[in-house]
């Protein structure tokens, strides 16, 4: 038995003296440096009593050490649980109680929350600051590196990632070595990554996009990362001329477009821009292409499955779609019983493949409910295939609005509204209504003078039952750290709109 991720992504690079991480201030970590760092972390994890299968929780700044922590866990046989740095002490307490970690790594200011969450259990808590100092760094320095990798199988857990919990308590998605490695190797080929690639890495590493997709793909290819602590427009623009690729979320691209520095000349050496984690507006896609000559490659993934689809590297990257199923991944659009629907019909998106997770942590009944008997995972997303086989995302099943007994898909209404001059973006939600049971409300960012045009566009494009019963203008939409609009927060704000008790915009 081997250790699949370690054998494929870490062990081959031990003797390399070329750069892996380009750090702020011109500092560089070579591949050999990084492999040695991983080996020391694996050793300290073992010294602190972490056994194969034990969880290691991290809520800490983005540093080379916290990036290497995942691979150290893999080498030692542990299971990494990365937590969003924005989580509160109450949220941390829930995750710690649910996952029962054997080791915690956190920012110094979060240490009291972890100690409190552990409630007296003798679990080590190590700290790390943005400058890589702290007890975690001290423990790394004191550890003797070991090349030994604990034997693990493709079906053994490598990570536990909790879902966002927008409809209730977060659930831990169990991701295996096979899940992560299969997705990595498919993406490396699909997006043509090689040793020549230099990726601007400005994503957080508590999320699958930055931790697994961006990092693992570049390790598999043997390329390097320009490692940013976070996304800053000026810093990213500074680095684009020496990079070949950027993986981002839609917010990256709208903010880059807001800078006059973004020009064709600035990005002439770039090979690829990808976007995911939230829908990319077709208008953003078109504006970026016009400004830079590059068509953003949009793809579709989720915590439980990694990446499922991608627009083609070669061929048409169709705005408003997430492309085709990736090699080895099966996708169907189905009715409520799992029967496939023909192209053009809207239904639930279901996925089957080696990328699909093992299930939800300690929730066997929930796991069973989310899988069909034939192994397809019910994603909770709603979409349709067009006649050419491109997948269009319509929304989440929980966002479906049933007004007067008729289905209203928010994305369909949002597309009409977003095309109106003066509208920056919109979110359509369903709220209780005394006559219709539920009614659509459009929450719009843009010029309030566009209201009549929005009403006219909706009236001439959509059936009457799909029309928003109210249009609310706001300065911005609430988003999580990955740029996803938080419709649950909007439903909370405007849930009593038709009873005269809503809060928020006007």
C-alpha cells in the first residue's frame, strides 16, 4: 500500500532546486524547501500524537506553513479540516465538537476560542501568525524531517470540509485521497498545465478552490505559485506580467476590470484565466474578453465533488455556461426521481465519478438520502443542458420559487434583469406572500432610475407568474468569502416584505 497524494504530488519533487513558491518581497521557496517543510510537519504531527485517520483542524493565516500542513497531514495519515478564518468562536466550537480533532493550528487571537471549544480535552493547540512565527513554526523547526509516508489507500480520508451551512448546520464532506488526486490529474490535462506555468495564487486555502484545485494542479504539473496572502488588485496586477495563469472567483475579475491598469499588453504572457465558486456574469465575461483578448474559462464544482465540468480549453468558452462534464465524471439533469431529462429541460444536477466524496461525516442517513441507488450524487443544484451539450446552472433547488403553484427559477429572471442598462447585478429570491404562497423579489445593485426598464424587460420577456412582485435596490449583495451571493441572508432581510416588516434597502 502506498500514499497516493504524497507519492504523486510531493515525493517526486524532493530533489528540485527550482522555485515552487514566489513569496512577497522577492523571497522564494524551492520545491526541495517545500518537500522538506512537509516532511517536518508530518514528523511534528506524529510527535503530537496524531494517528492515521485523526483530524487536524486549522484556522490560520495563509502562509507557506499552513499550505504545507495539508501535505504533512497526508504524509502522516491525518485528515485536514480547514476552517474559514471568518468563523466565530461559536462556529469553531461546533466544528471542534463535531470533528473531535487530535491537533489544532490557529491564529494567536483564535487560541482562546479553540481552548474553550476543547472543553478540557488534552488536545495540543499550536499558533501561527501571518509572518509565520508562533508555536507552530517553533514545532516545525524542532522536528526532524522524515521521508516516511504512512500507508494509505485511495479510499482513505485526506480532508474533511464543512459545507457552508446556508440551510442549517454545516455538514462535513469526507474527501478521500482518490477523490482529490483523480480531480487533480484530470484538471492538469484539461487545462494544459505544465512545468512552464506560473500561477497567481490569491485564493484562500481554507476552501477547496485554493487549497486543492490551484495548489494540487500546479504540484502535479511541476509549475510554481506566486503566493499572495489574499486578493489585492494592485498586487495581482503587478504579478500578471510574470505569470501564465490566474484562478479566481468572479469578484477578482470585476475588480480587475475596474482598474485602468488591466490592458492587453499587461496580460500578453498570460495563458489562462479561470473562474469558479460563484456564477460569472456573461457581461463580465464579455467585458474581460474585450479588454484583454482573453476569454475566461468558467467551470463548475462543489465541496462534495471537486470540479465536475469545465468550458473547453480549445473551443468555444460559452458565457453563462459551465461547459461539459470533465473526463471520468458523469452528469445528468434529472427529475425528482432521478430519471434523466432531455436537453433544454430544467432539473436537478446529479454527478457520479471518482471525484465524488465518500459521504457526510457521522451522518449516514443524510449521506444515504443524497445518493441515488445507482451511485449518482444529488447536488442540490438545478440546471439544464443546451443542444450543444453545455451545462447551464439555473440555481440551487432550495432557491426555487413556487409562486401560485408554478416554478420560478431565479437565474432565468436574473438574466433578464442583469441585461438592463444601469444594472450591475441582481439576486432574485422567494419570500412568503399572502396570495401566491411565495413571490419573487428582485434585489438589485445599480441605478434606481433603471426600475421602469427592468419592469418593461421582465414584462416583455417572461411569463407573468415569473415577474418579481417587488424590486429592491441595494448598494451591494451579501457574499461569503468565495464570492457567492448569500440568498439565505436576503430571504431573512426581506422575508416579511409583504407583511410590511422587511428590513434593508429601498
